[in-house]
C-alpha cells in the first residue's frame, strides 16, 4: 500500500511495521523512524504504536519517542497511545499521558475521553474520574454520548450508583449502552430490585435491549429470584430469533437453576450448540445449590468423560454440591484426587473451605478440626465461620466456644462474634463469663446490632457465598 502524503522511506517503514513480528525488528524500525525524523507523522506514529501493541511491547519506553523528540505531539498520536494503553491493563500511564497533554496545552477532543475513562473505570479510580469529568464539562464535551457513557461506566464500576444515576438522569439522550451500564451497575452493587426496575424503565423508553443488557438483567433475576422476569427474557430471545450462545445460554442456565427451575436450566443446556466450561459449571453449581448432590457429581463425571477439563471453579462447585447434600465420602474422594495431582492445579483456600463446611454440616466435627489443623496455611474467617455454624447446628457448645474465641481473635472489632460467645456462655450456664464478654464489648465501644440474634444464619449465608460461589 502506498501513502501519497509520505516519502518513500516513510511508506517503506509502514510496510515494515505492518509485517513486524519480532522485537529486534521493531527496535531497528524505531531507529529508522528517529533517523528519518518521522516520529512527528501521525500515520507513522499510529502504525508504530499498533505494532508495539500487537507484540505486547507496550511500556513506558514508548512514551519518550513521542514526548521528548518534539515538544507537542498531535492529539491523534496522544489518542492512539491512550487507546493502546487503555487495553493494556498498565495502570496510571493513560492518566499520565492526559496530564502531559494538559500541561503542554494539547487540546483533547471527544475521542480522547472515552479511551482515558476506560482505564479510569478498569482501575476504579473515582477521584481521577471526577477530575476528568470537570475537564469534560469545561471543554464542552459533556453532550457527546460516548463520553457520557464512559463517565457512567466510571461511577458504576466504582459502585457510586447515586452519582451514576444522577448523571444518567441529566443526559438528554440515552442509548442502549447507557441503560445497560445503569442496569449492570445496580446488579454489581447487589441492588437487584433497582436493576430490574431500570430494565422495565428501559422498555417504557422504547430502547431495544442487546445481548449484554440481557446477560446483566438475567444475572439480577438469578440473584433476586425474579423468575417471571427471567422467563419473559427467555421468551423475548426466542421471539426475536436470537442464537443462544455460550454467554447468553450460561446466564439463562444460572437464572433457572437459582430460581429452582432445574428442568428449564437443563433444557437450555441441551439446546446450546456450543458449551464451554462456564456452561458446565453453571449446571453443576445449580444442581448443588438445589441439593441434588448426586446429580451434580454425575454431571461432573459426564463432563470429564466428554473430554472437557474441569477448572478450579468446577471443583469448588462439585465439592459444594457434596457439602449441601451431605455426601461426605464422595467429597473426600474428589478432594483426595485434587490433592494427589488428579487435576492441573492444586487445591486453594476455597476448596479447603468447602471441605470444612462439608464436615461441619454433616456433624463430623472431630474430622473438621483435624482437617483445619492439617492445612498448609492458616485458617481464614470463612473457615472458622463454617465450623462455628456446624458446631452450633449440632449443639456442641464447647467446640462452639473455642471457634467463637478464634473469630474474635481474627476480627476483634466485630460485635457479632462477642454476641455469639455471650449467648453460648448463657446456654452453658456460665453467667459470669457471659457478663464478662458483655463488659468487654462495652470497654471496646462495641454495640449489639439490631437483629444480632440472627447473626449466625446471616453470617453463614455470607460465608457460603464467599466460599462456594
């Protein structure tokens, strides 16, 4: 390809860049760019940055080529750098580039801010996002919908849904991306009812959802138990002839399984043309969640028979299924295979947590204590929490006292553990000990939360979600 605005050497350099596949070649080309003083040319700069990105060579040594050989690079070159680094997951550099632009009076345009804000959103830098928004307003780019959506995404990613909603309400126009960011933000913040309400408002506004919208709404339906909304979405997908790909299919499976519609979830799985590890994991997790432990293990075996290698989440899901169904022996077999190198990864802390929960739920408290003492790392709060719940469920007050004290050691400012220990002493008739615990709470300035009598069940749900989600 020829580039009429470039010299023959410039055109030749671009052709080299387009065919460059090795790092040493790129270094030689870079030397030629500097030798021929072509680093000022935006076309050359674009191709050079793209070549660096393709070879995974984006790093800070790129910046001096464009920011020291001449005082004021073109905004197009700055935007190209911002776009490249926004996909590189290298923190701080995009904002540093923008700071350089600001300090050297390089006027940004409406392409600059979406690239910059993507990086800000990825790293959840709220203060930087607000700083950029002030510049967006000052420079008159706030009415650009791509910039507005990028700002929405910053606030949603940072969990600042009040600010996100305020900006959303102030937007004169909103497209499907705007609505999807709002829905996703509420879902990620576990504000599922507002997520679903926003989806209904989107329908009233006449904005047609896309696949990303539906995946996020299905996630909210699954967590909120909104089976009617989830079923409506599935009907919408069928009416509009959408292909149920692995992402959409897995979201439907997860929704049906969590809402107790096991058959519908299995039907979706059966209708999918392509199934990946995430779809299989959703089936195994859903069956375990519904306490169909034997079926979950069968699907786990079937997955292996079909040549698909389980990942860490798969093992976590099948161990959790064994735990919820009281299948202690099967759980031990699977965990032993994991420990003995039956898979391409060793067990992590969450796998150990599931085993402790398995023993504790089934009342194998001695085994649970032996297991927790033999681990290759220190027990975590979720592990002790599972053990405490098992001890309480099986009315072992002495073990419960020991575990409650361990939890207080790990988190001395958590009033719930003191309340549990005080209640334990009261049940054991140790009134003086119970009074001492209450006095200790007062001396630490801790207060008994309203509804703390149910803290154990709430703590258990939180623990299990952390362990086996």
